[in-house]
């Protein structure tokens, strides 16, 4: 027991209390004595040897048995993780592959199909141009028909005016025939007064009267016919005017409808183009996900490597002998198949060489 340390602690306590000895009473002496004893006890505690744990002689066998029991469980858990992750990723890949096929069937091409998509867009534009090119002449022909009808109506109107003039002329002929008939009657009266001398003149007056009566009848017939023609022409002109107005309204309405149809087709084409673009973007993202899901293969390789190393650790524990850490890590690195594994191994080795230093970011 280190009595020297105990005596030194007691003496140090007494010397520290010397300036106060003259002023102390009974209780103060007891306090100083208690402090001295406490210092002695603390010094004794710090100088006492630390008991070491006793390792049973069969500790190595227990560790080997522990490793033999635990390692298979670890391997089964690693296998379960590998199976579940592989199954889940395969299901995701199948689902995303089905989505890509649906996008393909819907016409949403990938980046490699930009040329095909541009060809479809060009076909849509050509279709719109063809519609405008084909519908434009139709409207132009309809407008020409209306213009020709307007020209025909002008001719019909002129003919109606001529018919009206012919009716007036027929009336004039009837009036002239009536006057000629009066003159013939007067001539016959004068010939009767003249007797035998006026017999020849009476015959001429009779013939003139017949001609005037015939002219009056023809004039009446012409006038009646011309009135019928005028009425027919008026009805025809009225029908032509209504037809012209209807044609103009029909052409105007057809033009508006065609413009609306072409406008809707353009909007539909733009919407379809936007839909194709967004669909292509979504398909590209899905394809990126398919590429990203290949991480499962890397995880599988790492898990297989860990499973082999765990099995090797179990074998070493069962044999009761193990190589050095450097040899173990060297053999472990020979099974790496990816650059990430070598980088991770190098980082771990660098951390060991650094003597446990920690870098804070």
C-alpha cells in the first residue's frame, strides 16, 4: 500500500490549516481533521490498483462457437435482402418496361425517334396545307357561281325591262289598230255616200277595217302574252334574288365553317404535338428510371461478395486461426468487380492509415 502518498496528503492538509489554528475552536478542529481524513482516503483510492477482468481459458472456444452460430444467420439475412430487393426491382423494371411499350404504342417516341416524330409533324402540317389548298378553290368556285348568278340576274332584269317595253308597244299597236278601224268606218260611210263612184273606195276601206281588226286582235294577243312573260320574268327575278341571297348566306356560312374547322384542326394538331412532346419527355424519364434501377445488379454483387467474406470469416473462426487484417483485406479486394468497391476499399484503408483522425466538414 502506498503509505507515502497518504502521509504526504495528511501533512499537506495540516500545513494548509496552520494559519488558522490560533482562531479555531472545538468544532473547527473537528472540521480540519475531517478534511485531512478525506484527502487521505481520496489519495488511497487513486493509488489502489485497477482490477483486470479474468478471461476464462475457454474464451476462444466460446467465440468460435458464437461465430459458428451467428454467421449462418447473417448469411441468411443477406440472402433474404438480396432476394427481396431483386424481386422488387425486377417488378419495377417490368412495370416501367410495360409503360415504355404503352408510350411506344401511343406514338410517344424516344430521343432516338425524333426523326420519326418530325416526320409525323410534317405529315400533319401537310394535311392542314392540303385542306386549305383543296377547300380554298371550292369556296372560290362557289363565289364564282354566285357572281355568275348575279350576272344572270342582271340579264333577266334587262329582259324584264324589254318585255315591259314590248307590252307598251303592243298597247300602242292596239291603239293604232283601233284608230285605223275608226278611219276605215269613216271611209266606208263616205264611200256609201258617193254611190257607184265610191264603190272601189268602199272595198279598200273594208279591207283596211279587216286589217285593223286583225291588228287589234294580234296586239291584244301580244299584250296578253307579254303580260304573262312579264309576270313569269318577275317571278323568276324574285326567285333568282332569293336564291342569290341564300347562296351568299350559304357561301358565307360555309366559309366560316371551313375556317372554324381548319382552326380546330390546327389547335388539335398543336395539342397533339404538345401531347407527343410531353409524352416523349415522360418516356425519357421512365427510361432513365430503368437505367437507374440497374443499381440492383451492383447491390447484388456487393451482397454476394459480403456473403462470401462472411462465410470465409466463419471458416476461419471454426479453424481457430485467422490471417492478419492486411492479408484478409488483400484477399477481399481480389473479389471486387466494380470501381466503386475499389474506391470504398481504398477510402477505408486510408482511414486506417490516418490513425483515426476525423475530418469535420
